[in-house]
């Protein structure tokens, strides 16, 4: 942190504080506005007799020996409480102007908003054919999206902590999904698929690293062009290979591997311990990346290279090598993420990642370039992606297309609300010239 | 004469082995080679021929011949579909007939290039200001929607209707551009993420508009818009009967090129833009209002993209549907690669647009006649740009003489700027 202010002509610290607290108040005001909207529309907009059901049992009841009682709440009152909570959080942000975790509070408000929306759409009497929210199913569905986002965000953390902007995560997702479906369809092994995805992702990372480290090309431009190239290549191969030989793209889903006993715990069990192997691998990876970056000597080198490469080089760290390693590893992680996406969505189709790679990038920024933060952000984005795709089942009086905008708008809002509060690694995206 | 001498020097510099033109040419060749390799490795006939090379003495020769035939057929149809078909040309010259058919490929390439030039000029101006506008495709879509709305809902004489339609397109693009511009200026949100996300938002909005609003063609269930009034369409230059689609949109493109040249090279605002792009800190120190520049550059860039969108609709389909500018081949995405290849200079962008338009149109003809997917054209385009973005790489591959003044063209600034 201290290294930065020396390196660039930043405004003085008092200016920064003043600007930051102004922005903090703005975020607080937005939180209150969301709270008032929730109160007016989702609470007062529901008739006083309307109620919403809440169930906690997984859709597939066969592996649930337990049964948590269903809950019925009065829509107006539960949403009024949620709205009040939002307003209180917003007021707290404005009055106390906390220096930390403002965006976490914002994230809480966003998640609360999504749940208030859910309570409102399932109310009876109301237009919804389904009178209950399956809380567990919502969490499971969101966790599938969040898992993919976490892979992408971890890839971003790996690359950007070492000072290379990996905007090609989307391309690594596409490449991973493509190879993944091919290997999973032919070998029927998701381990081979994951290895293949890691290889293709790592290869793309290597290409990005090669062009940006050896030839000092603009990393963002190279990344975007790589995504275009991989996107077209996958669509080309889809027509040339998958159309005539559909046996290469059967779209098998990864089976769930239930962990004995703990997968039977209500709610937590099905969400965390009855998932595909990719999910567990992702959990392990979050720990490994956090540990490697913040608790090991190598992680210290990486962060030094990302903050002040010249200083790092002075103490004998090979800047270019560290960056190569991290970008290739990061690419491999995103490649596995692509396989995980395929394994939860099925058959490869051109363009079906629909910008998840970029949302993962935003999740990484929202998570302040930290694995733990990226997880929190990915959960929020995962929930919004899941809801945007599934709210239609509740017969919401809003067009599917408008609902589909939801995760993208949330991403823009989050990225806009953050600035001044988060800071990228100081050397992120800047080519390193060896003198 | 000193004038002649300096011109000679300029000429020599232009065609010396390290000049951008030579690099671009080599990049194109490398891109085509890559495309050929992709064809070879994905065409079963060719692969089978190579698998069988030990079957008889003539087999290797047969394999080479099959390869050359298939790759040759693909690139031949790319050429004849986008530029000219030599036998057809000879036929037209000797008999004086069939000129329309002979000129169709060039007409198609120009039709494709027209909106591309306009959109790329917008992306190029943004690049010169240090702004990466990946949102050109979304801005073009919104411009197309606004233009089609005006063109289909209002009825008036051509002389007013066309300018109004084009202005609506411009305004639509500006609205889409204003969002990332204002967000970047006032919250610091990085334009790359915001514009990519907006592309998806606008795309969803297009689908919404052409399925469930007044923009949908009455009586239609599909995702298709109303037809533009004939008074708002950009007419084919050689008349509808000629079958040549090249339209008066080319006049709009020419005007945009002149505007871009004047703006960047002659206007003081354009100078401020370029200073901001070259050195934001110095620009701020010299009193340039960087916030205003951020917003303005996005208004201009987005406006041009929007104009490109409506020119596309007004000169080809005369309506828009859910597939308008979809995917990697959407003009807004191609515009990024065109601006990079054309080094963000107006004339460079014109040449690059023509080249990429020829590749795009040729790709369509290749897909029709050989079944090789059109996406190959986009792959070649991106490869060309990757090679151009890394001139040092091309020089190393060909061991070209590197002038000592060669420096990095565009330095990334990352998230913190």
C-alpha cells in the first residue's frame, strides 16, 4: 500500500479522504433508495393478505432423510422488514461513514433486494404459478454460476497480482468449455476434461504472457482480440467438427459426488456437500490461492512484482518469470472454470458463456483482488445471473429480456460504486521494460 | 529541389521494411497462412489424404494436390466473392455484358465497408484519446434501433427523412456512449468492463424491443422490426434494378472520414483529445478538463458507432431483427480490429476497413461455395491484428532490419487510470 503513493502523482491524502467519504455517502444514499423502492413496491405493492411460501428441501427429496418445515410469511411484512434493514444499513453508511467494508454492506443490500423480489414474485394471491420459493434450490442454482465466476475471478487474481491484466478470461472459459465437452464426451472422464481445459487455458495464458511480456503489447487489447479469436475459432470448430460428429459434444453433466453424512445436513448439506467435483476443487483452490499469495515467500514475490516490479527486480526477483508463471497458472484456472461451466450447463454452443468471463473480472475487482473477496462478489453475481434466468418460471410481469439485463446492470453498478475504495496492484497492466 | 528530396525520404520510409504498411502486409500473409493451416487441420478430405501417404508412390503427391485444391478453392472463392471474378471480368470486357454481375463482389465489399469505416473511425478517435471503446457494437445496435424507430414511425419527404433517420442513429449511439463516458468521468469506472456489460444490456434491449414493443412489425410473432419507410432508406447508387447494393451510405462514410481527419488534425478539441491520449497527466496540468474530454470522446465515438448501425440497416436490410450485428462478426467488434490495423488514422482505417470487409464478404462466399464456416474470416482478422499489435514479433520472424526508433505503440494503463 505504501509503495503506491510514491510511484504516482496521487492527490494528497486529505483530498482522497474527502472524495472517498463523499462517494461513501453516495453509496449510502443509493442503498436507502433501494430500500425505499423495496418498501414501496415489494412491501406496499403486495396486498395485506398476500403471503409467500418458503421451502428448504432440495427438489430431489430422495437424498434428504430430513424435512425442514415449510414456512409461510406475510409478503408485505417480511419485505417491510427487509426494506427497513436496507434503510438502516444505508443510514449507517451515511452517518458513520465507515472506512472499510462499505461495499460489503452494499452487497448485503443487493442480496436482500433479490430476496425481497423473490418473496414478492411468489406471493399468493398473485400471478405466480409457483407459490413457494425453494430456498435450497435457489442457492444450489446460484452456486453453479458462482463456482464458474470464482474460477474466473481466481484466475484474474493470479494474473493481476503479478501485474498482468488478464481480460481473456472469457476466452479461456470458451476454450475450456470446448475442450471439456470434447474430452468428456469421448473419454467419459471429467478429470481428463479438466486437465484438457487447464492445458488450453494455460496455453492461452502463455500466448497472452508471451505477447505482453516479451513484446510489451497492450495487455487489454491483446486480451480482447484473443477472446474474439477464440470465440470465432470455437464457433468455426463447432460447425466443422461438432455438427458432423455430434458424438464429440454430447454435453454430459458432471455427476454430483455427495459427501457421506454431512451432505445430509439441512440446507448446508445439499448446497456445499452434494456438488460436482469441480465445486470441491474450486473450494480447495480458493484456499490454495489465498495461502500461496499471502502466506508464502512466492506470494510475496508475486505481490512485489505486481506493485513495484523495479524494486522487486532490484532485490533479485525475476519479474518476467514470475509473471509468466502466474499468467499461465491463472489461464489454467480459468480453463478449468470453462470445463466446470460446460459440466454444469451441458452441450457446447458458441457464445454460451455470454460474458461470464468479464463478470468474473468484475467480481475480482469487487473482491479487491483477494480470493476471499472474489468469492463474496461471485456469490452476489451468481445469484443475480441465476435469478435473471429463472425468474420467468414465477410468471413475473417483466419480459425475459429485461430480466436478462439484470446481472450486467448490477455489474456496472458495482464497478461504478467501487472506485476510490479499491485499488488495483500498482503495476497492473503496465509493461515491464528490463533496463 | 528540397521538396522532392523530402518526398523521396518519406516514400523510402513508407516502404522500408519496418514501415507500418509492410508490417500490415506481412501480418495479412501470416493471417492467411494461419487460416490455411486451420482449413487443413479441420477438413476430413485433406486429413485422410495425408493419412494415406504411404499407400502408394503417388500418394504424397495426391495429398499435396488435395490440400492445394481445397485451400485454393477456399481462398479463390474468398477472392472472387469479394473482389472480382477474372473470367467474369473478361466476359464483360469482351462482350460488354454482365457488368452488374461482375461488379457485385466489389459492390458487396463496399457495402460491408461503409458502416465499418464509420464505426472504426469512432473507435479510432477513442483510441487516440487513450480510451478503449469495446462498446461500439452495442452503440451501433442502439443507434440502429433509434434510427429504425424514426424511419418506420414517421412519414415525410426523403430530403428530411434521411437526415432525421441518420441523426436518430447518431443520437442513439451517443446515449449508449454517454453511459460509460459519464461513469468513467464521475466515478472512475473502467470503460472496458462498463462497455462490455452495456453490449449485453443493449442486446437484451434489442430483443425486447423487436419482440414486445411498438418497434416490432405489426402482425409478426418473430423478433423482427417494422420496415423503414422507403423515404428513409439509403438508395443504391446504381439503382435498384442493377442489383448492386452499394448505397449513398458511402457519402456518409466519406463525410465521416473528412470529419475525423479535420477533427484530429485541425481542430483544437481534437488536439486536446490527442494530448489526453498521449499523456493524461500533462493534459490535466495544461488545463484540459479531463472529465469533459472523457464524456465528449464517448459521445463522439458512440455517436459514430450509432451512425454506423443505422447506415447498415438503411442501406442493406431496411429493418432490424434479433440477429442485428450479433456475435464476433458484428461491425462494432470488427471496428476494434480495423482501428488497430489502421493505426487509428483516418486513411489507415479506410484501407483496413476495405481489407476486413473483403475478408468478411469473401468469408460468406467461401462458406456458400466450400462449406468452410465464415468464422474463418474473423479468425484471420484477429490474427492479423495480433501480428500488427506486436510489430516486433513480425520483424523477428522475418529478420527485418529494425530501426532504432521503433518503440512501443500503445502502452496499457491498467485499471488505475
